[in-house]
C-alpha cells in the first residue's frame, strides 16, 4: 500500500513538473523578446510607443484654388468711352431755309390734290362729300398716329424699346381706324354702298398707302428741317391728312353707291 501511494505521488509530481515546463516556456520567450525600457528620468512619463513620430506635413502647391480664397479678376484693358451726345435735341432758335419752307408748302397741297382725285375715281363727284370723308379719316388717324413720330431725345435702354413698341402698335392700328372714319362718314352721311365690306377694304388699302406716304413725307421734311422745331405740327398733320385722303381715294374707288330714291 505504501508503494502504491508513493507511486501515485510520484506520478503527480511528474505531471506537475511537465505542466509547469509547458506553461513556463511561452512566458520565458516573451520575457526574452521584450526590449529593455530605459528608466524614466526626472519623473518623466515613459512614452507609450517607441516608434519615431512621422515627419510634419509640408504644404504642396495646387492649381485648384481653395474655397475661401478670392481669385483676382483678369486684367482687362480699359475701354475708351465715347462722349454721350443727345439724339434729336430740338433747337427752337434754329431758322429754316427758303427751300425747306417751299418743300413744306408744296407737300401741303398734296392732300388737297388727293381729295380732288377722289371725286374723279368714284361715282360721287361732290367735293364736299369727299372732303368730309377725308376729314373724318384724318381726325381718327391722328389719335393713334401720333405715336408714329415719337422720337425721344435719349434713345438708349428702355427708351428705345418704348419707341419701337409705340411705333409698331401705331403702324398696325392707324390704318383700320382711319378707314373706319372715312367709311363711316361715307356710309352714314352720303349714302350707303351696295357692298359695304368691299368699300371698307378699299378704304383700308388707301389708308395704308397714305400712311406709308405720310411717314416718308414727314421724315423727309424733318431731315430738311434739321434740329429746328418750327413747323413740326404742320409736318405731323400733313402726314395724318395723307392717311385720311388716301382712305377717301380707296373708298371712292372701290364703292358702288346705291340708287337714291
């Protein structure tokens, strides 16, 4: 019994020795591989990592600007500015030449000749009737037609847009209104036509031709007058009368009056 107890104790000792050798080998290797840490001097704390710190980053040049940088504007050569000169500035003291006055007087006779022509092309030969029809067309043409001759002194920016818009609207509206005045006077006061629609179309065509002729006459006389404002009213109403008399000639030429009882 004593031998068996001694044998069991011997086995237990051998097993403990083997276990201790197996567990102590990794610990010994770890202790052998661990570097020696120098003792801290003056109470300083030992660094956590023995690796050398990386070098500081150096700024590098980049072609792309940063968000907070302001790019200087490109160098632009200075532009030579022309002096501003008002266009069409009126001069009330400027005088008209003898030839300009003669041209105004000669074109004034053109509406009178148109009224007489209206008595020759239609069935109504009464001068008073054609004159009344021309007067009605001229009066209505002067309402929107004044915007045909709007020339601001400073035609720049918004002023130029307003001038073009007013001229376009008057160019479209003036002939129908002038033709309506002539046609209405002729149909109501001096006898109806057999075909009223045909008569109105004739008045509309004559008013359109008269408007083109009136604009050309107005601009030609204004060119001759230069910066002078004299006879400006005469030039405007001369153009309006050409519209009214043109409508009268077209109305008398296209209408067929009904037989009076």
